[in-house]
C-alpha cells in the first residue's frame, strides 16, 4: 500500500509556521513512497512539552523538531544557540538539539505511563526547512538526535527505533490527547495562511509590474563588494544567498537605484519579499513609509504584508533607496528605524546612498561601491541611442558623470563641436526636440526658469505660464510644441520642468541672457545659493574664450574649478584650470624646497615653519588644490605631489640637523613636531594644505581602479621618505590589493620604529585595520612585529597595538584565559555590599564590554548572568558612572527594559542638566534625554531640582526633557498628555524664548528613535516643534545656545530649523524661506525646504 491515502494525519493545533508546513509536506511526500501504514501527529503537547511532529510506523517512532532560520546560526549540544542578526549581533534562539532530546524523553514518559514500561527510546531529529543557512556552525548528528534538511527523511526513516506501538495503540494515543484527524495536509494548516499566500502572490505581481521595466535599462557594470568585483547578477546572488545587509555607495546618477531594484527582483525570484522605499519620502516613521508602499502594491497594510511573509517563512528584504535624500534632520532616526526593523522582523537591509549613512555602526552592512560610469559604460549607454557613432563622442562622454547625461550624449552629441560643455549638451537636446521653434522655445523656457529662480519656486501655475508666453510673444502652436516636447510637464494646473537637470540648464541660460557679458554679474550668480545646481552649466554656457578666462581667474569655488577641470564647462575652461594647477604645483614644490623651520610655541609640538619663508596663497590657488587632490586620487598628479612631499622632507631633515641641540635643551620632540607641522596639524605651507585635502577629500573609489592602483603600488616599490609613506598609507587603504605593503611597513614597525614621527607611527598602526590578510605567513609576521613593539611603548600607543592585535585575532587565547578572572571578579562584586566603590567597579566592568582589549571576555561573562544578577550589575553601574559620557545612554536603555521602578533612583541623577564644560556634549545631551525617557517608561516622576536654570537655553532643555518624559508615559491618553505637557510647551513657545531651537537641535542630533520603542518629540508634537523653528528663523541673530561653542553651532541650528520647515511646514512658510534663499550660508537649505513644501502641497501660489 503506497500513496497519501494510507497516511493517518492527526493535529493538536493548526500548523501556522511555514517551516512546519514545509516539513509536513516533505514527510507526506516521503511516507507516501514507502510501503506499509504510517501516522503523523502534528503540533501536539505531551508531558508539558510542545512537539512539532511524531512519525509512527511498524518499525519507527520518530520525533521531528522543525526549524527555519533566515540567517546563519551557531551552537553546540549544550547551551543556547544563536542567530546572526543585523548590526553583527548574535541573538539567542534556544537549542533545537536539546528540544528534540527533551521531546523524545517526554514522549517515552507519556507512553510508559499509558502502556506500562516499554523497551527503548524513540528516535529524534532536527529538520531545517528548507535547509541550514550557509555558514552555520551546529553539531553533527549523533545516536541521540539526527540533524538533517527537509529533503533527507530517507536517512532517518530507514532506521529501526525502540518504543514501538501498534496502529491501534497509536489511534488510542491520539484519542487520549484529544487530537483531531484530518484528511489532507492542507486541512492541517490554518486557512488564513492560504489567504496570506495569495496576498504575497499579488504583491509580487505588482512589484514586478512597477519595477521590472526600469531594470531592463541597467547596463552591464562591475561593482566592488569587499575585495571582490562583481556584476549586477553577482551582487544580487550574493544578497539572495548570504545573510549580510548591504550598503550601496556611489555618486548621483550612476545606477544605484537600478541596481537596488535589480536586487529586489532577484530576491523576489528567490521567494523573498522585497519592500522598496525611497529615502526622500521618510517622514520620521518607517512604518508609515512601508504602509504607503505596501498599499501602492495592493497589500491591505504593512502589518498584513509583514505577517504574511513571516507566517509563510519568506525573508523580508527592506530596500531603502536614496538615503542621502532623506532630510538631514531625520537621517539619524532613519538609521535607527532600519536597524530596529531588521531586529524586530528579521529583515535583510539594502540601503543606497551617495555617502556613508549616519551611525553606520548600527547596521553591520557589507559595502557595494558603485563608481561613476567608466568610459566603456558611458559609451555603451550612448551607443544604445546613437548606435556605433558613440565612439566619436569620447571627449563629451568624459565631461559627463551620470547615466542620464550619457544617454543625452548618444542622442545629440554628434551635433556638437569638439570640446563642447555639458550646457551645450542640454541646449542641443532642447533644439532637437523643438525643431524649427527652438529659438522661441528656448527663450520661453529661459524666462520660465528665471521666474522660478526669482520666486524660489519649482513650478508655475498654468496661468503664469501662459502670461510668460504672451510676454515673450510665443504663439499657441509653439507653446503646444514646447509642452509636447516633454521639456516641461503639467500636473493639475501647475507646470514644472521634467527633470531638475533640465531646469538647471535653462536657469543657466537665463543668467546668460540677463548678465550681458558682465563679469561681476556672472560672479554674483555663481556664488548665489539659488544657482547652486547650475554653476558649471552657467560657466559652460558662454562661448567667448576670453570672457570665460576672466571669470575663472576670480573664482574661489573649489567645486566649480574641479568641474571645469573635468571638462564640464568646455575645453577652454578645462585647459585654463589644468594650466593653473600646473602653476600651483610648481609653486608649492619650490616653496617646500626653500622653506625654513624654527622652534616656537605657537605650534602643536613646539617647532614649525617660519612664516617669512612661505609663499602667499590666494583663495583661488587654495581652491585649485582641491582639484589637484582630486587628480591625485585619479592618478593624474600622484608623482608630482610625491616629489613635492620629498622636497618638504628634505627641508625637514635639514631643520632637524640645525635645531637638534636646541630642541634637546627645550625638551621638544623635534622629529615629531616638524612632521606634524608639515603634514597633520598645520595648514600654512602649500604642501601642508594639499596633503590635508588629499587625506580628507571624498574620492576613495578611484584608488581601486587598476591604473591608479598600479601607480600607487609602483610608488611603494621605490625608496620613500617619511612624508611619502604617510601619504601613501592614506591612498592605499582604498585599493583592492593592499597586502603588498606589508614587506614595506615591517621594517618601520621593527628596528626603524623609534625613528618615525609620532603621527606616522599612528598611521602605521591604523593600517592594520584595513589590511585583509589571507596569507597566514604575512599575518604572522605582522603579529610578531607588533608583539615585539609592546615592551618599548607607553600606555596610549601600547593600547593601540593591543587593539590591532585583537583585530587580527592574535589575542583569542588570551581572551579565553581572561574569562575565568572576569567571572570571578563579577561574582565577588555581585555578592558583596553595594557602596560607591563597588558601584564604580560595576561601571568599569560594564564599560569593558566596549572599551577593553579583552572586551569579548566581559561580554561573554555578563551574558551568562541571570536576570536578577544582570539587573543588579546594571543598577550599580548606573550609579557608578563618573560622568555623562560614552555607554551611559545604552546602559540606561538596557536597565529600563526590566520595567522595574526600583531601578529609577539609579537613573534619576542623569536628569540633571549636562555640564556646560562637558568634553562629550552630544553624549551628555543623549544621557539627559534618555534619563527622562526611562523615567517616563517606568512611570516615576523626575526630580524637581535638575540644576540651576539661569538662561533660556537651560529652560528650554529642561522643558524638552519634560516632553520626553510625558511622551513615554503609557498611562496617559491624548487629553491628559496635552495637559501634562502644557507647562513645558509654554516655556518653549514663549515669545522671549531664544534658546528653544538650539536645545531642540541638540536633542535631535544626540538622540535616535526606534519605531514603537520610543517617541521623538519631533514625531509626537510636530506642530509645536515647527513653531519653535519658525520662531527661530524670524529672529536668527538673537538665538542663544546651551554650550559656550554655540557661535560655531549657530548656522547648524538655523539650517536644522530650515530643514524642519521643509519637512513639516506649509505654504505659509514659503515667504520666510524665500527671504533666506539668497543668504550664502543658509540659501541652499532654504531652497531644498521650498522644494519639499511645494512637492507635497497642492496648488501652491507664488
């Protein structure tokens, strides 16, 4: 007898989890192919234990424990197993081996109680459905418990077990437990799951419908993932297979969005559930963003979609595209929300951004680097529209940096002269679209752009559009052609440019038409914030070579000069910048060779360059140094800059010989002082300024390109000075192959160490962290060199060496030996009296989890503590911390999770106003606010006295602390919350309150928020916070801050206030923002805020 009909299926409760359904299906499929009868008992409770499945035949009694893990797991036969989570955190998940073992014993006890003593034990197995995640580390099968995948039941059912019952006895067993017999596997499952599967199928269909067409335009490219270089399919495969989160980094317009969508579709094809979000639509609550996207794709709600995915065992893949487009004020909240979602729902995270995300340490993501399209890719994009003629457009393709512009090159590039600018590209595109009406059309579009710029708006009413057309004498048929050409679009009764780049190009045309070739007018436009996106286009719009040179000679904008050097402004501008860079390099090289040094107190180390031997550097020359630094990362100026560094090092050696005796008398560390003044701490000499720019400019992806990497490698193989080594250590850290530097740095870590300047020693130690060593021999040489250094070093540097050794895994044995001592110390601490001394020791132990060479030993021992011991330790540590610095905020958060009001006295002290001279002001604010949050969650009022309130800023900070407290009182309804917060709101919104905005800025900057775990006052009281920021912008010069360095923070506070208006404001805020749009310091922020408001408010008037 074979087939499903001879299988008797009994259930205790409906099967809800996908892993159990998959295992049931595999069991039924396997047993149906065997001879004889069989019975399956699903989801039953025996002896106080839940058992997933019991399989019974004439020769077998088998316990089956079904498990599904979305990420890799590790564990042994004893102790808890752990699953790898987002942020690199391992989360406890029980022990399936022990669960199966305990289940087989419980079943035996139950059967023996019913049928008397019986020989043997049932067999048991742990089944991973569909399989054990790659990279997992779990024990192998043994005679007690087998560990298999869902497709390997033949291995365990072929055995003969003990504890066998007859078919009739098993039927009686089912009746005794009150089990229900069902006819089909489907009937054993909750009908709700079938509905959820249908929901997911419909969602997948809509996802493909929306995102698949765009992905077809993704051209073949190579992406850097760690040390590997993969194509789009390779990246998508890696995401679908591995359990790491992913951060996609690269400049604008280079295919990050298409790559993210490609990954989403690939994950969908693997059965995962991708959710694609855009950063610019994040409004403070990730759940709202997910709900909006889920609704657009047909899901009833975010909760239903997530529930369906989890119940069906589908991995959720959250894709956040354009992190950098999220308002700056919300980016910290976004990072925390993403991390919280990953932890709460087991989501895989895919995030794309132009630069690194805020608090990237919270998301332990692998990084994919998307570079600007190279020549081959830009050529492929251009040829997709131009055919094989694209190869003739090499110069124009070199001058553009995005895929969009490469597409335009293919469409119209053949009509342009050699050396044309980016502006000429957009002009030619418009002329092609408008045909015979090009002159009239361009005149009208320039007028439209000019009016939008003047009004600081991004759309016009259709009425104003018609009036402009009439003023420019544009007839109706021409007007129709302009709209039909797709250069502008109409939505409702508003007209706007189709793309921001097209708007920028016609804004440049409006400047040309209004400037009348007046250099002063052009220079004013080039520094005006409202033309921030049009600067290179404005310069490239002029065809008069002498006029362009006259303008360039007075430009101090490093970004614009760099764009000109890249060809964006045309060949004339490019040649001018290249020639001027050559002059700057010659000048700074000559200066480095001639400069003299002396001992004087105005320097970092007591020695530095003599001011009267330096050249004068104009703002334009300083700006050109950024262009040169860009060229170094591209390989263009590397050899010349290294030559200039060598000249400076010769001058330093000469100064060392001349000043050595005097330095000894004055106890000046001469070599270190001279080196620091030349390359680290000073910006006086030209080479000092240039090296500073090279070390901090954002062009790391270039160092991985083969031609640049080869030049860097060649420089390492030649004799080097100390300054050259320092610079090359910066350049090589972004190259793919870095291990080749080890033979070059080993002598510097050995017998030559004592002769190296201090900052070069630090750079050598830091280099250990970016070396990825697969060669055990090289790794051991490096470990030996570092260990040999330790006896000769002082405490600070020796600590860095120990950390470097720990990074390479050289201290693992020492950590294991340290565990016993830590365990003993903590047991003594927890069993002794609680006093100030013991509290300080508890704080030290807690801190060692994060800041100690053997931190993993402290983590391991503290994790072993039971709940009461851990709460006691945390309470003592909270009392014992000396100041509001690192690690206090997470300590308060962890302590609050116990929901025990008895811990409140330990937290109350941190509600005092932060010290005004705190050397960690951001952490101090975080601790202050978190203490109020914690007391609110515990329902314990904060103390009445929280410090002297002697300024509006202190008043405001106390009020914001109160708001955080009340916002986290879960016992308050909306009316009581409003009433409780009224006093604090009165303080913050008082007309004379000039410190509220700065206090709100400090709190927002210092805090982070997780969905459903805590409340931001920005989210809880958006209207009131908007009023605070609006008030600040109406009196910007009168604002005051909490800390003494407010003078440095003032512009940041005002920009923050503008960002809040952009995210929360209404049409009535536009006049205030427009009044700020011409301010050179605030204008760009104001323009972005205007764009945000207009983007969400219908029918905004001008």
